[in-house]
């Protein structure tokens, strides 16, 4: 069985430090890590390896405002998928990068070019989990375990424009009302090698903007 590592190079706010591996086990703590199903711990174990998860999204939906935001974001590198549908075939490409672990979702609507949504999870020098999206958009994440399900919840958004001369980072917060809202991702094991990925994005004023849920299994595995 292929395993997915979540080891990442710690990226210092004041420059890049030597790689140090601290994965979800470090962030969650031993007690919460132990409560996760063995299959989930295996997917997020260290060291990270490249693996493709194949399956389909039962549903991919967006509000009318969410669709407008997604279309506008095509100019920024597709941080959110610009289409909706049911039973959408997809592949989740996971693998180590120089700075963290990539989680790229490839949506394959029939009679259409694949749509790739890119993101990379890193751990910064303060031990915080951050998801890097296209156009230098970053999303700090809270991660926790609840009843055996792994949860990732956004804690705001900001743009990272790189290092300053003094080694710090040039960042600009994205106001909450101008953001797509709080992103909540759940990773739930469904046994026999399958897991469910569910993502909900909820705006503080406009409610649900995006929702998608689907089941995936490592390529080459059989139910």
C-alpha cells in the first residue's frame, strides 16, 4: 500500500532554515494522532512519497456568487474549480515539493479539458500549518482530530510577496469580507483503502460559497 507522508521543510519567516521534518503527528500531538484510523496515519506518515488517489466527487457545487468568484480566480491560477456537477471523475495528485507537500486536485468533466487546482501545505518556522495557493495567496490552517476524522479549517488569508532585505516576509492580509470565506476540509477514512474528502467554504455574509465531497483510493489498489 502506498503511504502519504506529510513531512515538510520548515520555512522560516526570516528566511529558509535547514529542512526539519515535522508532520501532522507533531501538529496534532500524540493523543490525537493515535485516535486517527491506521489508514489515515499511513497516508500522512513520514517520509512523504508521491501517490495518486483516484475516484470521483459525488457533488461539486457553488452558489451564484461562488461561481463568479471562481471565474474571476481563473486569472489568479485557479485556486478554486470554476465548474459544478455530480459524479465528477477526479484524481488527487499528492507528493513532496521543495517546501512542503502538494495536494493537486484534477477534475475531469466529460468532453472537457481537465481542470487542475493546485495547493501546497507547509509548516512555517512557528510550527503553523499553511496552505499555499496560486497567486501567492496563503491560508493558515487549524488542524484537529474529531471522532477519528481529520479536520483542516482556515484561519484567514494573506498574500505572501516574498522575503524582505532584512529576511522577513512581505505579506498583505486579505480582509475577511473580501475572501471566499472559511474553508473547512474533512478527511474521513471509509475502510478498504477508501477515504472521503469533503470541502465546504462559507462566507460570513453570503453563506455557503463552495461545497464538494467525494471518495478516493490510491491508484492500483482494489476495493
